[in-house]
């Protein structure tokens, strides 16, 4: 059975790169009816917090990796396996594959010179029974890692020191704990980020030394920003949660993340998970860096938003609407807004004018619109607004007429009215906005703008 895993260290935020790894693993589990194991690598106890673990589970749920699915196993906690870790260390020592070492860094440097990198093997045959434990790497030959994404990668043993697997107090290091857990959890495929490729020869040696056939390896390409720098949490927006809060739809996010290093082929990129997951294959993953293109993600999101049935769009907007806003009024303009927003959070600025007592004036918009014959246009339109039919077509004709009196095309005549009504120069179509706002409130706003303009 295919058993994959996702093994995050809880660090307080869920990285988009982690989400990509999780999705690739999930696709493999789904295809094969295998298992997706969630293992929290929480041995760095000082840094762990329970809410981060909830954060991982809910982030996974958001992208469709549901802890309630029969394919899902865990979460398991690395910290609960310390007995197994210790036993593995004992086994390695007993078999002569690892040994105790009491050398300090200064001692090693004094023997080898500070240029020499790595451990010199001083304690290898001293038969010590305490101190840190080092794995005895072979002196000659190479470890051949067969990676489904990268092909065959050779690591010469001469460049590999006897690395530490457990500290002097018996606690295991990442390298060992990670392997022992994968062995315990009978993981068949290790699919993770490229930054772990350099650990892989050591881990493969550990698998073999523990007498277990190593898993299939696949290291996913690094994700870079527009400057081709590896995405970093200090520089780039990397938290999945940040995208969620901005109003990215989970399905758009999932679709986009699947394209970071892979694609369904052909010229179709927008594809729902249910169609995409069966096509996924590790062999087709491209090892070169994957560009995280936020503009493209936005465009994807806009497409997904426009494809939502209107009632569904209305429901998804709910978190961005203030509690006091009239939902019936919102529903009237929602369809217009749906074609205009790329992320759901943009809904607020599009519709708030309907619900606020006064529009929020954008000063630059005001300055731009309220000049030349603005006052005359506003005055003329205000007069017509008393008797005009309240439908977009009639509202438009009325403004065309006013504009014509001053030699202005509709586009120019609209500007002051739009700013008076909505406070902005861009937004929903003007005449639908006036219809939704109603005769009284629209007239009131034009009056207020006139007062502001002339007063
Ligand atoms: N806990 C490791 C990390 O967060 C992952 C280790 C692995 O996938 O093997 O980077």
C-alpha cells in the first residue's frame, strides 16, 4: 500500500510550500487508495504551541485534506516516539553502525585544523559507552539516491562525515527521528521539499543500517519569488492563512499550488482538484525552481470567483460584510461585484457606500472629479433625480442629458456623480449603484457633495 506522509515542524505558520507538498502527497494517496499520514515533528519542545497544531489541521482541511477522510492517518507526534528513537540508536550501536563520541568541537579543530570540515573519526574505535552517538559512514564508495523528480543522485562517502544521531543525553536528532518515524509508520514514499535532498543520503544509510528497504524519494522544486529568490517568510507572503484572509478561494489556491512544479499537460491550467488529482505523477514534476506568481494566482482566483453560482458567491462574501449591512441590498448588487473582484476582501470597498451613512471620500478621487463644471453637473442631475424612473437605463439617459448641456460625454459627466455617490472613481456600475442606493439617499449624497464643493 502507498503510504505517504506530511511531516511539518510546527513553527507558527503554514507555508505555501508546505501546502504544495501536502497536496502532492494527498493526490498520491487518493490515486492509490493509500494513506496520508500527518506527523507533527514536535521534538523541539520549547518552540511548540498547541494552537499551531490546530492551525496545521485546519489549514490542511481548508485545502481539502480532511482529517476525517479514510485516507487520513494521524496526527502522530514525533515526541511520542522517543522510546523507538532510543531503541534504534541502541540497535545501531550494538551492530557497530554507530558509536559514542565525547569530542568537543575545539578538540576536533585542534586535531584537524579549522579549515577541515567535519568529524575526524577519533572516537570510532574507542568503545565508549557514553557521549553523543555518531553514525559510522562508509569510508569509500557512494550512496546512490534514486529520486523520482531528480533522477539518480550520487553522494560520495568521502564527503560525508560520521554524523550525530543522538545527543549525549540520549535525545535523538532530526536525522534519526525522522527516519525512525518513517520506518515505524511504514512510509513507502517520501515526498518533500528540495531542502531535504542533502539529508537524504544520510537517511538512506540509516534506513539500510536499520535493516529496512528505503522508501521511494521525491524532492519537490524550491519555490521562488519574482526575483528568483527562494520564498522566505521575512520577504514574501508565504503563510497560507494570509491568502485565506485576503479572500482567496481554497479551490483556486489548491489549483494554483498544484502547478508549482507540475501541470496537467495541454494548455488547460484551471482545473478542479477532482480532475487534476488523478493526472498527477511524481515523474512529471519538474525539478527546476517553481515561480510563485501572485498575479497569476489572483487571476486564477478571479476566474474561480466568477464561476461561482451567485448564491454561493453571496455566501462566501459573508465574512467581509459588516453585521449591520442589509443583506437584501447586498444581494441586489452582488452579481455586479462578482465580476469585479479578484479576491473576496475587495468586496468591502465595492459595496460599503451602500451601507455607510456617508461615503468614505478618497481625496485623490474627489480632487480629480470635482472640478470644472462638476457643480453644474451635480446640480442638474439632482434636479432630474426627483422625477426620473429609478432604473439604470433612465438614470443614465438623465445624466447624458445633463452632460450634453455642458458639452460633456457621459464618461466625463459621470465622474463627479460617481464620487458623490460612492466616494471613489472606480467601483460598481454607477447607475445600478444609484438604483440600489435609492432616490432619497442618492439625492442626499449629491446635495452633500454640492455643499462640500461650493461651501
Ligand atoms: N519536519 C521537516 C520540515 O518541516 C520535514 C521533514 C521531512 O519531510 O522529511 O521541514
